[in-house]
C-alpha cells in the first residue's frame, strides 16, 4: 500500500478517472509528525526539495533534514514562549526557511499566517490587529523588517520578531539560532479540527478576509497532487507561487510531500519568462503548475529556445485559462494544460482530473471530494446551459474536510457565504449537457447590456487570440440606452502601439469571433492592469475609475 492510501479511499470509473475520494483523518492528525517525520523515519535520504535563487545559490534538502530543521525551529519558537494557538506571521517569500518554519509551527500547534512581502505597513497593521499576532518570521530583504517595526508601533502589542537572511536590532536571527536548538522534540498533541493555518484573502473589494483551515486540511490536497498535478514521486514539481498565497499550500508543500515527491523552488524577485524556462530546462522539472499569466508570457514572448521536454504534465489555476493560450502551448509542447478551480477557502473543487477527456476552455467536472452545484439567486439549481453561482453543498457523509472552518472572528460573514445550507463561492459558470463547467466570472463582474447577461471571461478569451493583446480585462460602463456596454482595457504586446485603427481592428475581430452584442464598444489601452497583490485583475477598480471619470 502506498503511504498516502492510509488516509483515503479512492474509486475510479471505467476510464480510470477518479470518481470517489473519501478522507480518513486520524483524531490527532498533524502534517509535521504524521507525514514529514514518518517519511524521514522510513526514507531519511529521500529528496524533499531542490531550491535555487536568481543569484546562482542552490541547496537540496532531504526529508531527514526537514525533520531535524523543523524540530530545531520548533524548539526555538518554544524557547521564546510561542505556544499552541499563537498566531505567527510568515513573510518569507520563497526562501527555503519557510518550509521548516511552517512545519515547526504545525508541530507546536501555533497558527501559521503566510503573507506576501508586498504588504505595506498599513496592511501589516491590519493583519496584526485583526489576527492578534504574537510573533513574526520575516525576510531581511526588501525593507520588510522596517515595515514590521513601523507597523508594531501602531499595533502597540509585544511580538517576538525573527529574521532570516540578515540581522537587525530587535530581531532574533532565525538562521543563527535554529542550528543551536535541540533536534529532539516530543510530540505536542493537537486535535485534527484545531486551527492550523490562516490566510488573508486578496479579495477585489473590502478588507481581506481571514480564512481558517484545520489540521485536516493537508489531506484534501492528496487529490490536488495525485489526481490533478499528476505528481511523479521521483520527479520534481514546480508550482509558481510565492509562499504568502494559498496556492503555495496547493502546490508547494502538502499534497506533494504526502506523495513523497520532490519540490522545486525558484526563489526570485521579478518574474522573467526566460529565467523560469531556463530553470525548467536545467533542473528537468517533471510537473508544472502556474497561473494563466505565466503561460501567456511563455506563449506571447516566445519559448522556442528552451528545451522543456522534461515536462510530463502541466496544470493551471488562479484565473480561467484562455483557449488561445491552451492551443498554443499544446502546439509548442504537445502537452494539454489541465485546468482546475478552487479558492483559498477550499481545495480543488472543479477540475480536469488525470485521465479525463477534456474540453479545451472548460474548467472540467466537479471533483468527488465535494458536492458541487450551480444555483440562481434563490439558491435553486439551474438547468444545463444556464449561468449559476458555483456552490458546495454538504456531502452525504457530512464531511467538510478541505473546506475552511470559517472567517476568523467574523461569524456574520461566515454565515453569509454559508446561506441556504451551502457554501457560496461568488463565482459563476454554466454546465453543459456532458457535465463540464465553463467559467463565466465573479458574480459582481457580470455585465447586463440590452437585456443580455455577459460574462467577462468569454470576451477576454476571444481578445487573447488577437496577436496584439498581452493582457485584458472586460468590464461594463454605464450607457443611457443599453444600461451598460462592454469595455475592454488592454495591455498590448511589445510589437504593437495604441491607435484608433487598432481599436477598430480589435472590435471587428471580436464581432466575427463571438456574438456581435458582446463586442467592446469602448477600448482603452493601458501599460498595466490594476491587480490585487496576489496578481488577480481588479475589475472593480477599473469600474470605479470609469465612474469617477
């Protein structure tokens, strides 16, 4: 029996595609002890991670080393009074210290709060106050430590401060102190439903919400890693995400390590397509997952000079994948980009799973971990072909493993998204006659024009097929006659310049590629699109700017 199989029961259809996935979570399950330490006990020299950065530094870690380092880090935290239930902020970019720091927090029962280094002092202040932060572990780069000090003055509460890659007065050197701590750690007992992980979501409106996951959460990512990423336990998996985002939990630690696979981490500051392609070639990455933006840059800016033949499987998530990008990547590599859908609040809910017949442009079908449905504004299921909100209903066995526990300290908001006895994702889609889901957009992004309901993604997908378009966002702008008309905000590729002629060309292109009522009557060329700090397009900001004008 494979190591992971003690935690799940799986079933397959006649085509070998997963159609049953039940999780068996031990009462006191802890990823640090029950996964990392167990693998380290059985295969201490098994490769856990290959790390490198843009300066040419490189390190490899075994599972045995991860057990030792996480034990030492846990004892260091304990020695400074960090205990079960304490909230600890981790701003560590893609530094390798993140992995044994978060394992250490899991082992001692503290709640890890990964965050991005892009946060400004006001963002950090909000997080400190909202979550009652007890400690921080931060990078010594990018003035993050200075921002922590500025935020702490406003927070006005004592916190323990650890720093990696450098030293600073008032901060404990994580790199110097971890090796001095004991590598022996007696198990600290936790319940599987205790709080383990907290993410501040990067919503397009309002303050970030605090999503809490329990200790059972990592087990749901067995499905992510095995049945979507198609992980090779003897290969190297690369998910392009900074550790501050929930996508790192999807692709840079839990499911991959439960399968005993090696992680590849490229620690970079600025995304350069050529650099990432060079790393895929050099380190012979076998499985790869990235947001659509990465694939767009690969295709639009060229990838012919790189040997990426080591890639055996590729997946995409974060936003819906444009059909043109899918086609071009398949043409260049022979690989189908397998799309998946989920949220910070969930794991993989809809996907093109391993072995499934895909329909290019579709998100795929619901995964067997969840009871997924599409509903109207009254929480009634919609018919095939009708647009509805994606919701998760409770499973027959009552299991909610993989779904967040709730929004920390916000029962009203939690109840709002759980209205009608189902979790409301806020994303819309339609289901075709074969059960495939097709993404439409966020519920507040739908455009209503002359009686038509228009989803932004379908028009964006057409625009992305035009050679001039690098990135785009579709929004609605007020119109006295039609209520709203479609607007396209476009970032051009380097070979094109803005012009009225190009606007007309793009409009005609859309008219001939989709229903004429969907074409953008307004086009604006911009240097960049407004985005959340996680990289998602802020269509709400475009709408606000238009309203002000």
